[in-house]
């Protein structure tokens, strides 16, 4: 158990840059954009009506506090979506190198000189992808949203609005944090088959695991597509379409673990008619219902096969 | 004396290439064994099998375990340095020590810190910031702080300068070796380690051509400085090799007694490297 903890810490040490700095940079960019937006809006409005935007906000929010809830919901849900997206990309490349990089620089000989089994080594990579990286992102997301709230409070203060009664009383920060935490879990479950496949490619490839990870599925689809085309079989095309659909479901959910993305986009286009969609508790329940759809078991099986193979290869083939 | 390593009829094939041919070897506790052979002789292949990094045919037992099947368990009792370059570049010295302390039940972090306090290696350094010599010092400090029964060193001083090399072996002998432990070393720089070895094993094209302890070796092989007068007589005694230095012939003999050889000229103890060269050439001509 101690050894497994050490392995997780090792992943954190090695990938601190990707796991921690990446979300920090997103957070900083978001905060800077908020400040720029505030300053720019002020510059535009100053000659005309002087802080008209905030004044306007003040007027409408005095009437309905739900508007500010809606605005913060949109803003935070957007930020959380961005974090989920980037998290998947970061974990993608982390896993691709996880069983490959140490073979390339021969440091595998050091790792293998310690009494740590290959089973726990590979499982520590899975745990790093499913728990350590999301945890890092979660912490930074909470900090980023807090910073945004504080910045917004200052903007309100500068314009004579009490941020506590208007902003803090109406923004449900805790639920947003909970929603992101749960989103990470759901995302990891959806992405598990992808993670397993990446681990397998990382253990398998003698060089360039990326080519294997992307090339093999691409080849399979091409061959299947040609076969379908040559046999003029409508059924073959339908099968291919089904696989494509399943795959894109996995990827969409791995990148953004929300249900009803189409509804979400629709509601934005309509000018925010449906406030409920951005409510954190609705987001959570939609994620929850979506993931237990029965078919997810195929993803688990595929992931288990890939991870077992990766462990086997790591154990019996990868020595240098 | 208990046996640390026993190999009987160990073979290893890579597709068309037979890397190890019927290797039979026993290493007892408390020995420092030099495994010496030319490039591509199978030294590293043998060590990899011993360390459980690669499979092999035949019976191989290290500390009573099958290394390939029980690698993780075996590593509690063995440690090895494969090459100076294998420590991960990104890791900090403090992290490397902490990781080893958590992963290894027989590692003493205080000991490692004590070793490192005599070097220029700082806890905050990353491995990529260290010179080759400092990396080797770090690796040695880690390995020496592990209470292991067997230490395997595969070219541990490759690419280090003479000062580091000397210090490396001095540390190993003075601070680590205590006759309870066993060390196996491979290296090309035979001259530098021959004074610390208790046994030598010569390996050539996957076969063991010599397996002897140093005392046996010096009682069976002699180097004789033959003056020109005795040259023909000496040749008749069938030297293994001869070379000419400053008008004298230096010949290497395999003989049971030195009495006769002393009539031919001044008898010396041959160096392991000369012996190695001689035996390798003998094999080639045979």
C-alpha cells in the first residue's frame, strides 16, 4: 500500500506541470479576460453613459436575483466545461507516454530495480489518470472560481453595489464545485476505454505510441469502410455507423460529461429561456442518469482487456 | 557458505543469436565477482536474467527464487545499477530518496542523506541538473543505503572520469561491503577493480571460459620476464602469450608450480586484464 502511494506521488511529481500548471494557466487567463472585459466595457461606455453596463445590471438584478444566478451558472458551467475538456487532453497525452517514456530514457531500469510489481505500476497510471489528475484540476477549478467571484465582487463594489447581497447570496459556488467533482468521476468512467487503449499503446509501441493509438483505429475504420463499399452491403455501413456513433458518444462524454448538450446549445441560442439547464443540481442528475445506461459495461470490458494486456506487456516484454 | 546465485545450463536465444550457451555458475555469499567479457559476450544478458528483467531457459535461482517469476519480491533483497544514465531526468534528489524509502522496505533514507552530504549533490537538485559523476554518486548512495543481500553493478562507472571511478569503488569497498553481502560487477575497466575482486568470471560468446577465485588464479597463472638468452627455452614451455617490452619477452604461463618458471626469468603476478586478453586470444586460436 505504501508502495502504491509512492507510485501515485511519483506520477504527481513527474506530471506536476501538466496536472497543476495547465489548470492554473486556464484560471489565470480567465481572470485576466474578466479584468480586460471589465476595463474594455468601461472604456466603451464611459463617454456615453458611464458604467452603464453595471448600472443596467444593478437595475435588473434589483428586480430579479435569479438573473445573477443564471449569469454565474452560465459562466461557471462554461469554465467547468473548459476544465473537463482540457483535463481529457492532458490525461490523453499523460497516458500515451506513461509506459513509454521510461523505456525510451532507460529509467525503467531504475524503476524495475525496486520491489514494485508491474501490476501496481500500471494500476498507478490508471489511478493517476482517474483520480490524481482530476483532483488537481478540481482544486484549481475551485480556486479559479473563487478568484473570479472575488474579482466580480470588486467590480460591483467599484460601482457601488453590495456584492454580498447581490452576488454571493445568489451564486451557488458549492454546488458548482460538487458538480465538477462529480463530472470528473463521470468523465473518468466514460473515458476509461480510451484510457485503457492509450495504456496499451504506450506499453506496446517501440516508438511513437501516438501513431499506434490513432493509426490503428483509423486503419480499422478504413478497412471496414472499404469492405462495406465493395460488398455494397447496407448492413455493413449501418454497423460502421453504429460503431462510429458509440465511439463519438464515448469521446463526447469523455470530453464533456454532460447530457443534453444539444438542448444546452439550443437554449443559449434562444437567449437563455431555460434557466434550469445550467443549474448545478440538474447538471449532476443528468450526468448521473446518462452514465448508468447499461451499455457502459462494454466500455469497462474493453478497458479491462486493454489494461490487462498493458500489464502483461510491461511485465514480460518491456525490459529495455 | 550459502549460495546466493546458482545457474545450471542457462541458455538464452534472441531469434537467430544464441546469447548464452549452457552457462553454469555459482556465486557464494560474501564474494565480489567480476564478470568480465568483451562487448556482446552476453554479460548484460546474463545479468538481466539474474535480475528478472528477461527470461531464460535452464535453471536459474537467485536467493532461492526464480528471478523472472518473482522479480518484485526478489528486488527486496537485490539492488542494481544498470548504467549511470538510468535515473529519471525529471526527478528531484529529495523525491528519489522519498520514493525509494516508501517503495523499499530495506532502505534507510538517513544513510543515503549521510552519503550525499559528502558530495556536491543537493536535495533540491533535479537529476538532469547533475553531472554524470554526481548522478552516479546519487545512484550509489541510494543503492548503498539498501540493506540488500546481492548488489549487481553493470558498467556502473561507464563514462566517468578517473577520480569519480576511484571514489566510487573506494566507497563501495569501505562503506558497503562487509562480507555478508555479495557483489557482482561487470566492467571493461578491469584494472581498476581487480584489487577488490575475490572471484573472476570470464565470459566469451555466451560461454563461461573461466570461473576462478583470485587466489587460484595467481597460483596457476604466471607472468615471466624472459631475457633474450632464455627465449627459446621459454618458448618450448608453451606460453599462452608473449609480448616484447624493452628487449625482454614477457610471457604468460599456465602452470601448477612457479619453481621451473623462475629459472626462466623474473616471475610476476599477471594482471587480470592481461590474463583476460590471453584467454580470449587462446580461445580464438583454439
